[in-house]
């Protein structure tokens, strides 16, 4: 959220003139959270759940632990079949950008405030995207060598963190059973299967 605030605060066109969902999530949502904290609303009592007992979501059974583990192992193994060193479809151009970010940072230093791409004109064109995933990939390149499989592992770790965040969020809002099923759906979705092992920033 802090990264979103920093990056988008200089982009008045997106924040005010042409806002879209990502701007609401990455800029106005943290602004609202900060305003809520500063106004002292946090001292109000927590709202009481008004859902009647025995509602639809409360009746969903939790999957057995062995099933969750076996399912996650199976879908993770499926991803490992496509952990090769080559950049593959879809979004080859976007993955190439991400790999370029990481390579430049590995070779020239981790300049988080000046990410650069080799398209949109001359090299070193600055774009408004906080390059945290690429910086982690660059560190991996320095340790293990410049290999796209290193970048894939970084993307997968971010995806695993996103899955964990989803489980914690849904468990808090609804309950553990729905949280488990949500994680299984997210882990098996076709876009999740691809982008969790692509050289891409979406999971991050």
C-alpha cells in the first residue's frame, strides 16, 4: 500500500482524472485507511455480525486436511513441469519486460525508484511501476546466475504469499471452510496456473 501511494501520488491523471480499480485499491484505499486511523475511528467497538446462524456459508463443510494438501501438491507439481528457462506464451512481451528489469538491476544496481524498460523509446525510459518483484529477481540472479528459472521461482513465491493472504482474509471475513475452498480455487484456476510460474509481476 505504501508503494502504491508513493508511485501513484505523482500521477494525477490516474488518481483524479481517470481513476480505475487499481487506483482505488492502491491509492484511495490506503488513504482511507490512514484517514480512519487518524480520525480515531479505531476506538469504536467492533461491529457485530448480523448473519443468522446456519446461513449458507456456515453450512459449507471444510475439505479434509489430507485433500487440501494432496490437491496443493498436485497443482504445484503441474507448475513445475513448465519451469523451463525459456519465456513462453502468453504475454511474452510483458514477461520480457520483467526479465529486462531484473537483468538491468542485477547488472547496474537496484534502483527501485527508477525502473526502466527498453521499449517506449530510448533505453532507460522510466515507467511508473514499483519494481519490487524485479529487484528480488535481480538478487536471485546475483546469487544463482542469470536464469529465467530463478525469476519463475520468485514469481511462484509471491503467488504462494498471495494464496496465504487470501486464506487469512477469507478466514477472517467468512470462516475457515470457505477460506480453504477459496485457496483451492485460486490455486487451480488456469490464469493462476500460468501466472504463478511466469516471469510476471501480477502475483506480486
